[in-house]
């Protein structure tokens, strides 16, 4: 293999003497450089997808490849500029702060909504207990001391019944304000669908705590209303009512039937019409 330096000297001078004269002038450091200058450059094989304009194994670089290197270098230099880096740092900090603030806000709103929902559930539970236990002492007045003055003052008007009606109304309104409401209206409609299974529909409705609370306070309030009426009818016509009022408190309507039976056995008869006479005559 001919030394590239000797080859260059021969080309310049055309002979061995010229080569001998040039060799001492070239340092060892310049030989590799000269060799590299006269060595053929083989372009690298660029692998590109076969589905594009170039096939696998094509040796020609895609259009614009030569400029991409300098463009990337310029972009990198621009990104390393202190002013640009400071701006990017400030932007990153701002975005981090915004994300943290947004996350905190969403979390706070979610916590607030959960707290409100929990408070609503607790308030309905409390109202359920009020509707269940608070009427019982009033029932004792009607059952054990129907002729006491205290009993007459308590039940002479409708204040006590109105009080528990308001408890029921509170349960209804609080349930309506909740996302789940009292119960799904579609399931409630099934209770009144004669072509379906109303009993099963009602059983399914009992899965909803708000509906149970509403129905329970509903029933207890009307029981008290009817129990008061039985007591009042007994006072007016001199009929014993304690047993009828007790049964009304326990299972509702049968207490009213027991009162009618007592009226029949004692010869008092059914309660006469309470419609004012002028309206009856008209």
C-alpha cells in the first residue's frame, strides 16, 4: 500500500526525488490529516421506513436533513440562553403554582360538598329520632290522663300535631335538596302501577333512608292526629277512649275501628256529622 503522503508528493513533483524532498517537511501530525483529506468518504446508510418516500437501505438522506443539524444546534443554543432559561423557570413555577391552587380548590369544593351531604344525612337522622320518640310522652297524656286539664291544654288545639307536621316537612325538604332526593320517582311510580307488582315496588323503596324517614314520620304524625280525634270524640260524648287511643298509637287504623266498636257497645252510636247545620241545609 502506497503512503498517501508519498502519493501526494509524486502528484506534485512527478517523481521519487520530489517525494523525498517533501517528506521531511510534513510533520507526523499532518499525515493523518492529509490522509483523511484524500480518503474517500462513504456516506452512512440511513434506515428509513419503507412506507414513506424512501425505502429501507436508501443511502440518500431525506430532504432537509443537512439543515436539521444546524437548526437543532441553533435551537439548543437558544434554549441554553440564560434569559430564556430564566423565563422557562418562571413559567414552570407559575404553572406549578396554578396546578397546586386548582387542585387545592377542587379538593376544598369536594370536601365542602361531602361535608354538606354528611350534615344533611345527620340532620335527617336527628329528625327521624325526633319524629319517633318525642310524640310518645304526648300519647301518655291521651292514654293515662284523658281528662286532666294539662291534657286538654296540650290537645285542645292542633299545636302538637302541627309541631310534628313541621318535623315531617323538614325531612321532606332536606331530602329534596340532596342529589339523591327522597327516592327515584320511577320506582315510586311503580308502587301505583296496577299492572306491575306494587308490593315489591314498595319493598324496594324501603332501601332509601330518606324515603323511610319521610314515610315513618308521615305515619306517626297521622296516627297522632287520629288519636287526638278519638280522645276528643270521647270527651264530647262521654265515651271511654284509652284502649282505642293506645291501639291507634300501636297500629293506627284499628284503633279507630275499636273506637267505633266501643261507641256501638255503649249505645252511643256513630259520631254524628260535624258539618255545620247551615251548610247541610243549603
